[in-house]
C-alpha cells in the first residue's frame, strides 16, 4: 500500500495547486458556461416539443446551482463542486431533451474537459460518479430519456463511465504537466532570488572595491552601482561614484573589480 501511495504522490497531480487569482479567472469562465446552458437548454427543449413547464423547471434548477456557486464567500471546494454538478446536470438534461440520442452524450465528454480546468480531484469524482449513477439509475427508471438503443442500462453505464474515465486520464496527464511546469517555474524563481541575494551580499559586503559599469559604443560609461569598499578606497561618497566614469575613478595604486552592463 505504501508503494501505491508513493507512486501516486510522484506521478499523479496533487490537486488544489492553482493560485487563487488563476482559479477565480477559470471559475468565472466555467460558471459563465453554466449560465449559458441554463438559458439555452430550455429553448432547445421547447423546440424539441417538450412541455414548457418541464423545460423551465429544469432551467430554474440550473440557475439556482449557478447562483449558489458564484457566492464570494463560498469556499473553493463547494463552488467548484456545485459548478461541476451543474454542468453534469446540464449534460443529463441535454440527453433527456434529445430523447437519449447518442450524439447528446458527447456533451459529457466536453464537460469533463471543462471541469478538468479546476485541477482538483473532487470535481472529477463528482463528474465520474454522476455519469455512472445517472446512466445506470435513470436508464432503469426512464430508459428512453437516456438511451435510444438497446442494451442493459448498467452495462451501458459502465461503458460510458469507462470512456469518461479515459477522458479523465487524458485530462489528468495534462493537469500533471501543468503542475510540474508551475513547480519548475517556482523553483527557478527561488534559485534566481537566492543567486541574486548571494551576489548582492558578496557585492555590498565584499573586501574588494567593486562596481557595475555601463558599457556604451565608445567604451565604458558611468558606474551604475558601487560598494562601500570602493567608496572608501577612492574617498568618494556613493553618489559621487555613481556619476563618475570608470576611467575617472581608476588608479594604478588601487585594485578594484568591475562588471560591465550593456546600455539598453
């Protein structure tokens, strides 16, 4: 069991790693899709000849879910869970309004990809469980609203669930790569900050006079930055050294190091 956990820790995405601003941006887009579906699906149902009251009632249910999921004080896990459930309900409604047409089932696969943008396991589990339970249970209760072809409802539910699981695997691979890219970026930023801190410490506290010098087409220009040791060696203040040139501060009797910086 420990080997399985270690393998999962190393190779599967951890989830809940999206920065808050990015999560909010994605959530607004996914929630907007739910609002659109809640507005469009009733019109589709009416056009297909379904009762207006039935279509409108379904739309109200989706609108309530969308309204609950958009609350500013609602935790991320509840908002993403509600939105994911709403998208699955919208997909089930589309299948029902299409009288179980196999083409309408493709909407579930699209919603799986949309839900994967949360990069969180919990919305994934909601979507996968919804597909299996809806296709199996509703296939038994009202078969014509889920399938327009013969077969055992639970077998068909498992088949659909397997294809959804395959879509989930593809999304998980992409999700894991995204997490790794963000982790590598954070590590690179941390290494850059550490390197900058080491350089700054060595520069400012170094026993040798040092300066950053701007280079120009005609040669060395002004000193962009100097350390305390250089100021002490030449008897200049830091502001005086910064307006001086490398040649005006040079002296054969004093040793100092400089680093050229190209003019931009």
